[in-house]
C-alpha cells in the first residue's frame, strides 16, 4: 500500500541514500553502485525501500522552506542545510 498524492522522482531517494551512505557523485556514475551498496548495508531491495520511504515521509514533522515559506514533510541532509526527499505538507 502506498499513500496517494506523494509526487516525487526516485532521484530524490537516490540523493537521500547517497547522503546517508557517503556515496560520491563519481561513485554514482556506475549505475549499479548505489543500489548495490544500499543492499549490502540494509539487505533490502532499492525499489522496496523507495516505496517504504515514500510512506514513511508523511510521518516526518513538517518543516518550512526558507524561501517559499511552504511546509514540507522531508528527509534532510545529515550535514547540509537542505531537503533531500520531500512532499508538500497538506493543510489540516
């Protein structure tokens, strides 16, 4: 089961995983490297993890974007001030 309305490209998830595992852009030039390293670390298929992350995303605390002032559910970089995987928070 996936939540509807989460509009994001898998590239956002790839950026999150690269940040999490300290994988460089050069290493990512090998199309399989990121997914292989992810599987080695977590023993989970990449596509399955992507679907899980999309569902988990809605359980993050909404944060406000600096410029637009919009609110997002987001996973953020561990050492940079930006969102890596996000979806706009719905007003309740």
